[in-house]
C-alpha cells in the first residue's frame, strides 16, 4: 500500500508511475483535501480510468478505482493528477491511496528545494 499527499499549483500535472506484472490487481482511491479542481486518470497503453473536472463548474472531489494489469496494457501504468485551475493559480491538495502487490514498484517525482 502507498499513501501520498499531492500538492499542485494551477495548470500543473503530477504523474505517478506504477510498474506491474501481468495479472497484478490494483485498488485505490483519492479525494480532494482543499479547494481546487483536479482531473485524475490512469493510463497503460490506453486510458483505464478517467475522472475529469471541467471549467464550467463540474468538480472532482473523490474517486475509487480498481484494475488488473494485462499484457495488452503493458507493464507500466501512469496515475496522473492535473490541476485544471490554471487561470486562478489555485493550489490544490489531494490524498491518494494505492494498494498493489509487493512485486510491483511505484515511482513519484522528486521535488528539489
């Protein structure tokens, strides 16, 4: 299991890479902890899960996902948050929990300070 708080300014993206074996099962959820407007999607070779916010007012506040890795989707999956509040430069914080097999690997960007 991996838990993560993701903080992003407007118009930024936060990708998380998940390396899996064929047949590995992944479950998880996310929720928005602060004001903001986020998209979240999971990609293999194609879109597996998509939760989209819109600038017209539809906000994504939470979501739950579950999928199994397949050869057709590849071995590396990208879980990605995108802060769509570009004009306002609103900082958004989301919590993410991903449950995956111990044989899998997860990679997140490093932040230099």
